[in-house]
């Protein structure tokens, strides 16, 4: 089968790496791809925003499945246009992708379906936001309502921080925000595949959003992750599926917008059970890297079964009984203005040390690899424990020569502390 993979980041490199291992794959194309993805796929200069051009490419190249990696094309309705043309696609419709595209949509769905989540107010002006703020107390969570690449969240600890966050969100006309109750507990990510009817768990992970060691500094798109998340016990995972994920799938189907693809539930494990923080309509980045490092099945066959509504007949996903941990190497200046063009070398040494290096923000410059984005590499390794996986990943990091970049040195620290206790 010929497959088209949409995207250019570390998540898509991990998907390409795993798809390339599928015996049913004929040719893998990637649009636009990156230098790492080019080792597994033919990268093409296709304008993904031009849905007609994507459809023409699929027809001309006998594409049997389109795998949409990032959220923006899904929110823009690419999956709808592909399905309308009779082309199988892994990824939800525009209507269902509102789960990520609009936090207000998701909060309203939680209310309708009685899904446990933080108390909230959906506001559309600065005056309305200020008026809604006082009942929440401090700290309070303030979120941009639309897509924010994992970064449009402020946990305001003081009134001044809350005011600054709201002022920034409403600096331009048309801004919307969700103000949320601050939940105490530990966060975990649960991934579920669904074709709109059947669903199956597809692993768990924990990521590190803050830029600095000890979970300090501003939020980023993710500085590292590990899978599985031991804190999400089998009992808690089942509660999350029963109380959060299944009602979401059933409600969307009943309301005429069945969800097909991966549903990524960000959870807070509170003292009263799991609560939904937010949904994403695609695999996380860097969570996808650790999931793919552990997944032992035929990814192409599984994603195709989801796309064709055959998930109930597919084998249950199988994962290695290992921990996978990934460390993001970012360009200096991230998450502000990252330095671009910094030379990168030593990826072969990292691979020889036992790591798998997924490329995110890279490009080829006169035959040499250079940084071309904020998050540049995701150095991934496995081990029998989080401690072992962490050590293996950092051996890979230390083999890489990237003077224009940095990384956190404590990915997985909570579990490492628990394992050493």
C-alpha cells in the first residue's frame, strides 16, 4: 500500500520510522517531511493547505491511506475532503477535531456528557474575563481557546499574572479564552484509538512541559516524555476510559460527528479520580516518539483498520514491557525566539550508543544538518526501568554535537525518585 504522511516534526519522524517497518507498505510519501523522515519516506513539496492538490497527489500516486500527523490540517477539514473523495484517512473530521481546536467546545461537551473536568468559564472579551476571574481564586488556569501548539496556557499565581495573561489573549480583536479551576494532582496522558464505534487503549505517557530542570520556567510544546506512565495504574486508566473517553466517543457519535483517529486525553489524577484537562486530536509530540519506541505491532495495518471502521476486528495493540524515554534537544532561545542554523553532528554516535534520534526542527544546508526550529531533536531510548531508559537517552544526548542547543537533564525525574525510594 502507498501511504501519504502529513507533517514535518518529531512526531511524524516517529510515525514514518514505525510505518516503514510495516510489511504491507509499498511506498511512503511525506509532505513536507524533514531530513530524518527522508530516511524512511519520499519527501514531497506538497502544499498541505491546498486540499485539492493533496487529493490530486493521492489519486496520481494510488495512495491507500493518508496519515495526518499535526492538528492544524485536521481542524481545517483535510480529513473530510479526503473521505469525500473516497480516500482512507487516519484522523478526525473538522467537526470532531474541535475537541482540540476549541477548548470551549470541549468544556461544553464535558458538561453535556457529565465528564469530570475542572470548573470553567468561557469568555469572549477582556471585561467578561475580568468579571469571571474572581470566583476561581488563585492559582488559576488561563487558556487560549484555539490552537496554541501546546503553549497557550498560563497558570497564574498572582492577580497581576492573571491580568497579564488575559490582556495578552485579548490584545487582538476576536480573542476567546477559557478560565479554569486549578486542579491539584499529577498529570498523565492517555491515548485511545477509535473508529467512532470501537475503541482501544494505545498506551500512556507523561511529558515535561516546562523549559527548565525541576519543571521551572515557561511552558513549551514539550521537553521530553516517557511511557508508560506508572502513575496511571490499570485501575485509573479504566476509570478514565469509562468516565471520560467512552462518553466522549459516544456523545460525538450521537451528535453526528463520529470521531475517527487517535484521541489524546490529558488527565489530572486528583484525589477524587481522573479529570480531563484537555483533548488533543493527534498523537502528542514528544509522546508519539516514546509510544512508537514501545509499540510492537504493524502500525500501518492498525491505522488502516481505524480509517476503514474495522478496529473491532484488529488485533489488540501490543507494547514492549519496557520504558521508553525521550529527551528534546531545543535550539537556544526556545520557547522564545530560537536560534536557527546551528550545526548538528554526531547522530550516528547517538544511534551507536543505543538511542533512536527523531528529527523535528531540522533542515539540510549544503549537505549538513542544521537547526530549523525550536525543538530540534528527540533523543529516545528504552530500558527496563525509567532510570535505565533515562540513562540510555542521555548517553545518546551526550554523543551529539549541537553547540547551539540545550536540553533538560532531568526528564523522568519523578519516576526516577520513586524508583530509588
